[in-house]
């Protein structure tokens, strides 16, 4: 059984930083899977913000976070990370991690309907 668990959210002032973690269990380092990060603010649709390939060499970001957020992964630990820098109040949302079996690249990796396994989310709140 595959499980995805996010952690690292919290309350931070505008301009601050956070680092989110995403641990995937039930898949091994031999399984090729893309990790995606999504967020959903109250009253808004879930937005794809980042994806990272199995190797970690290929990443893609949504326009709203490009240049501020950085995705990485440690396959030995089955864990992915999302560094959030220069946070703004509009970044306030529930942040989700998801795993997609197989490889995908570019903007396609931000399409939530492609992902197979989802975590429960971790809340990020940015105060002004």
C-alpha cells in the first residue's frame, strides 16, 4: 500500500521561508515515479506548483512560484522536498504532495489528474 505524507508546514511572516517534506512509502527507489507539489487555498482550485523527475534532474514550476520555490528529492530516503522562499500572503494554502507512477516532464507534471497517490496536505500560512 502506497502512502504519501507531507510535513513542514507552519505559520511564517511574509518574506520568510519554509521547507516541506514528502515521504513516500510502499514504493521503492527502483520504482520510477514523479513527485508533484500542489496547493489549494480556500475557495480556489487545486493548483500544480512543482514537479520533479525520478532522477531529480528535471524540475518544472508554475509561474506563481517560479524563482521562489525549489524542489528536490532524496531517493535513498524516498523523500521529496519543497523549499519555499520569499513567501507572500497569497502563498497561504494547504500544500499537497503526490506521486505519479512513471516519468513526466514540463507543464504536464502539474496536471493533478495524472497523479496516482496523494498525501493529506500540510498547511502553510503566511502573515503580512
